[in-house]
C-alpha cells in the first residue's frame, strides 16, 4: 500500500493538487492507513483514510479537515485511539 497515492487528489478546500511529500502516515488499522495531508497552498490539513477496496486497489475515502499538525495528529491517535476507530467506523458506514 502506498500513501503517495494521495497526490492523485486535490485539496478539498482550495482545489490545488497536493504536492508529493505533503502526506504522512499517522497510523494504521487493519487494511487501512490513516494519513495526515497538509496543503501547501491554503495551509489546511486533513486526516484521511486510505484502504483497499475488494478489487485490491487503494482508495482514498472521505477525509476530515483538522487543525492538528502532523505530530499533534500522531499524538492524538496514540492517546485517543478510540477517536481513530470512530473515524474509521463513520467512513466504513458511508461506503
Ligand atoms: Zn488547499
């Protein structure tokens, strides 16, 4: 699984393409990666989930805007793992 795949999508706030390297893995759960993406253009950040669909392709599911920077996101994930689970549950329900 490659988290670089996030560069195929645009920022949901300003519409600019995310630059390579703007995404960092926060954590993972089962077959899903939790990724923090920072937009160089509008300085917004997003937490998103990348998971494999049944055909084996990586898909990026809906993300959430966040005020957390990367290290804060990692800290938050580690301290409050339940929150990450809740995010994943919400996304899994949407799919
Ligand atoms: Zn942006």
